C-alpha cells in the first residue's frame, strides 16, 4: 500500500478495512476518497462528510441507498433530496420518520444534506452558501461516487420547505418535483421577515448576515423569495401543504402559533402560481401544528407525485 518496507500501522489497516467494507456493501463506487469519510449506520444508510468550498468546511449528508445498490454496479438511480427545518440537522428525517423502511425496495437514493443550524439552505449575504453546497457539491458527490442519475426531486419541512421551493424556482429544470410541508414560501409576506430574523437570531447569528435588511436590501430578499421567483417553477411538479394552526395540533401552543403565522405565506405563494397558470397540488388544511406528525402525513400524501417525477412506481 505504501510502497516502502516500514510496517503498516493498525490505524491504516482499520481504515482500509472500513473502506473495503463499504466497497463490498455499496459497490465499487464507494471505494473512493469521499467514501473513506463515510460512516456506515445501517445496511443502506451512511453519513458522508463532503469537503465544501461553498461552506469553507466539510459538511455532512446522510444517504439511504437502494437495496440492490451493491449488486447492480451499472445501474444509476434518481435522487430524492429531503431538507431539514430550523434548529435541527441532517439526521432529522431518519430520526423523526420511517424513511428508511418506506424506501426499502424502491430504486432511488435519498440524500439528506446539512442546511446549517437555521435550516435555511441559501447563499448567505455574510456567510456560507448552502444553496451551492446542496445543489452542486452534494450532487457532484452523488454522481461521482454513488451512481446518481440526473433526475432529482426535493422536499422539505419548515425552512427546508422554503429550500425545496427556492431551489426549484431559482434553478428551473434542475428538479422534476418539489414539495413543501409548512414551508416559508413568501419571505416578504407580512410578519415573515420577523419570523426569519427570529430563526437566525435564535442561533446567535446576526439576522443581517442572511439577506441583509428586509427593507434596504429588498431586492436581495426578493431574489431569494420563492413567490417572487415562482415563474421558474413552470414545468416542475409541485406540492404545497400548510395548516392554519388555529385548532388541533400537538397540544403545544408554539407549533400551532408558528403554523398560523406562516399560513398567509402559503396562500400568497399558491395564488402567485395560479396567476401564472402553474399547476400545484395543495393541501391547506384547518388546524395542525408546525411539527412532524403533520409533516409525515403530508410526505406520504405527496409521495405519488414525487414518485412519478422520479420515474418510480407509486
């Protein structure tokens, strides 16, 4: 291995064995430099550390690979990106849902990339560029090492729902489908800039580091606003769900209050799509809360649309 007569260290042997194990399980593509930074979590699930110029650091993405990934080395697979919400991380979808069991036997890759502590996967005015990380750097890794095809769909919860629609709107044609569950879909709607600022401030970050001042830097706020960029969604299959938050929910006032505060944002976004003649499947329901019991239900409801866009059986 080292082409020199010195003994091989135990650490080197362990590292090589881990890489070989990944290669045996996931196919030859896993025996690359990026896979050596992978941590196997289960038969199909692994965490990969991605060196990112856009973020100025390495950042994680959790992957769920198809069941037959290692036995069909010539096969490529579509990718479903699942984005996390604020004050959470890339582990949330496997922690809060049964996504691993749900995708068993389905020929797709599920990618759950880091979106930062706010879960707002955007190009920050004074900070990291999560948009480039998720759309370009993670995608390059998947194409190079995990046989991802060019077919992609994206879905997200809360600020991840923002990310799903913003990514698809700002990059027309990149995603075949986009789904938002309780997402922030109009960043300039009444009261929404205050919510965004509060999300950022809760992580001890300067709100102005995101897109600047919502008044003085209005053009920047509009540029990253899914509603303002809605024309870019033409031709993309869309699903939008949000609750009124006024009744029901989990019994916790905060999730209901936040869901209620985002209710106008969803309506303004879908109204913009209607004016443009862009089809969208909506489920704008009474009650509900800004939490996982509702998002799991909405993901299941949106799955047939996502599956069709990915070329998979429903």
